[in-house]
C-alpha cells in the first residue's frame, strides 16, 4: 500500500468515525419499538440432467432456505432499522450450506438527504442479461449461478437529492468474498476454488477501504446513472495453487467507471450499460445494450408478452475471462396478470463466435395467499473448450421451489 | 327529463345569455364533468389504505392490501405512490406514477427482492391491476382532457337523482370505447359507471357506495365494486383511514423514495 493511499484511508476512516458519533449521539432511540416480521421459508429440489464428469457431485440436490426480515421504525418513520439474515442448508454441497446477513442497516431520512449505515444491498443498472455497472455487492454464486443473488455489503451510504439529480456516496470498510461451489457441488470446474486461501493485491486485504460515487437522474423519458468505483474487484481471478490441486481467488484492486441509461417510450424500453474497468493486469471496456418491447393484453386475453433482445460485448478477447465477449440474449417474459400472478421468463444467450448457447427458464405462480411455486431451468450447449462455460456443460438442471411467505 | 329539464333551461336562459340555449349535449356533458372535477380540487395530498377482495366465478376470494398516497398537481395529472402489503410474496413492492392527461404517464416500480428500481412502460392502461377486475386506467387520476363528454339523460338510480354522461377516452391504449357515468345532481359524486369494451359491448359495471365527507368538501367512496359482465368475476375495493393535507411535496414522490417504502 502506498503512503498516499494509507493517508487517504486513515483520513476517510477518521471522517467516518466523526460523522457516526455526531449522528448517533444526537439521535435518541425510543425504548419500545414494534418489530415487523416478514420473509419466507422454502424447500428446493434441483435435478441435474446428467452425471457429473467429476467424482463427487450427485444429480439430486435438496435444500431448504430461510430468509426472515425484521423491520422497525421510529422518529415518525424518519429512522429505521432493517435486519434480513439468510440461511441455506444444502443436502449435497457443504459450500452451498451458507448463511449471510443481507441487510443490517440503520436508515436516517432527512428532507434532501438520507444516510444508511450498516450492511446493505444496492442495485445499479437497467439490463437483463448481465449487470456490468452493478458493483457494490458481492455475488453469491453458490446460491444461484445466474449471479443475481448478492451478499450483504458493510457500508456507509449517503444519498443527497438535488434538482439536478441524486448523488450517492459509498464508503465500504470490509470486503465480502465471492462464494463458490465446493467439492460436492455442481456448476463448477474440475478444480475446486479454495475460498479459505483467497489472496489480495492490496496489503490491507479485505479491510481495504472501497469507495464509490454515483449520480443518477430521471429526465423525462430518460433514466441515467453515472458511477465510479475504486476498491476491490468483486470478480476474482482464479489462480492455480502451488500443487495445482485447487484454484485460489485473487482479488485485485480496480477503478471502474460505469454508465447506465434507459429510454422509455410507449411500450419500448431502450437500455444501455457500459463500463471501463482498470486493474494492474488488465484494462477493458464492456457493454450491454438492447431493447424490451411489451405487447399488452395479447389476443384479447390479460396476458402481456415482453420481448427482450440484448447484445453483450467485452473487449477482453485475449483470455477467456468472460463468457460474454460477443453474445446475444433473446428472451420473452409472459405475465398472465391473473390472481396467482403467474409468470414465465424464457431466454437464451448465444455466443456469436462459437455458437455456444445457454438456455434459461424461470416460472412462478402463487398458491393461495401465502405459498409460491417456482420452477427454474438452465441448460448449456457448449462445444468451445476455451469458453468459461465449458466446465459446466454437463450441469443442465431443473429446479423446483416451494416457498411460504410470512 | 320533463318539467325539471325545461325549468333548468328556462332558468339558464333568463340568467345567462341566449347562447346557453344552444348548449349542446356535448357542452352540457363537459360542464358537468368540469363541475365534478372542480368540486374535488384543493385536497393537496391524500392517503388511504385499500383492501381489494377479488372473487372468481365460483365465489373464491383472494385479498390484496395496499396503501396509496397521492399528490394533487395543478394543471397536470396527480402523482401517486402505492405500496403493496399483501399477498406477502410481493410485500414491499412499491409503484410510483406521475400521471398526465394525454401525454404518457411516467412510472417506476421497486422490486424488493432485487433491490431494483425499474422504469416501466405506461402503455399498459387496460391491463388488470394486481389480477383484479380494476384496470390501471380505472384507478388513475381523473383529468378533464382525458375524455370527450356527452350528456345523455337524467336518471334516478337507487333513489338518487343523477346526470348520465358518456365519456370517450381521448388517451391512447384505453381498453374502452366509452363509459357511461352516473353523477348525482346534488354533490356530483359518481354513483355508477358502465364500461364498454372496444367492440362496444358492456364489459364491467362499477358501483360506488359508503360515501363519506372529508374536510367539509371531499366525498370519498369507501366501497367500490367492479362486476365483470363477461367473465363473471368481481372485485370490491374497500378504502379506509383517509388522511388529507399532510403537507407532502413533490420531493415525497421521487424515484429514490421507492426504496425505503415499507
């Protein structure tokens, strides 16, 4: 760590402490608080269509999940506390048996600013196929390989609202490592990722102080965001260990500048996300752009059909660091608008240079008032042995989940 | 009609100008709509808890709980923030709308599971709201330029003397060719609406009851029922705990506010 960076870190830490004390000292918490409980508990069954090429993983994977949420507010709703822990018990993979604190966050609301302190989740972006711009939270890859699930990020987030837009400032004092499937898990390469051996470019390791700033605004038909992040790259490089028996996640430090924009007109949504990411070993540019068009109430029914098309580009063509360097997503979203909120999302991502295809299907339907049945399926048609998806080519699966909401 | 109508015309003739005699049914319909709108001006902001009971053909019921906050906008459509409490799987979902008379509305939805605020298309006027028999356009803010108006007749329904108007949507993507609206002559409250689909056949009948007066000026129906004449389903919308003039401003209806709705 350079001296300049150390001074910067020390200064920010001091500043953070000052603010925290000033705020906490001045704000009294009432003694009696009503705590609101919600959330869900679910049972899941995954069936992998093929035998694994590896010795340990099986084809049948049952698991259960518990995700409660506790919420309380005071000060006329201007202050609140949110706690959402998460627990998954997996019948096969010890690494997928995992818990997390998704949120443990104090929120202070004022007229033209808001402060969030604790562990939180933040989403940036507009695209459907991948989320390039969205870099605050670590991906919980073991929870779902689609990278949509995230781990809670310790942070202080100040939002300032002005006529010309919203500015969000983030200070993140602690890094969350990515989760990976273990020895008995599917959806992984032949070598297990040894998450206990994670290494960092920065001398302060997971205590590196990450910072980010984002400006976002709605201007008529446009919704725009511009962001910059400096800190630990949430995507590790996977390096061979010395005995070549496992992979070691290596987390570099990065600068990433991102732009996301959506233009909404009639039933069209035009979407663009683009980033420039700079690390010591690589600097690259990536983009996701596309459209979503919805046919409402088709054939005189209440069913809406949305069509999605996105192009994914990444200029890292030298090494297989991304699955999406020149790909197209095509998808359809069917919404029945019925009492049970029946939905179906279907999509495929095709690599334009290798013809490899990943298929994805998600459907859900409420049963009664409290239950929800979800089906998910992912299928891979991968022949290019240089693709990052090559190791999971036999990991096609169907998944059924029944959840009870409370 | 009859004597009452003649007296009314005579009075107008004497009181105003000869031109009024030439008032067409279109002008009369417009004037009644304007009076209805004017009587409901000045509430500034409002809050209500809503319970929707959806009934299918076999009488099976399903319940929705939402909270709705609105901001009255002068010379524009209202701003609205809707928070969903039940069914529990969509708890915390929040919907923000800037409605406009003829321009497309601006709408955002917050999906709590993804922590994602999404700008959505507002072309979906005729689709069902939360699987109910109420379409989005049935619960959106009433603005004069949204329709053309025609006075049809006077009629007494449920013992209440009403004007009957025909409204034809002037905005795009409506599911209706027209609607017939019964407005009572004393307080200008909507008592009943017949909605006709694009093929001009009767689709739904909405009835309003349990009106209560707020702030000595604003009448609010606490029970609205929408009966679908074509599929046999119905939805009753109960509104309660109305609050007005809480001092809300446009700042309380921003995209950022969606994320912290509970």
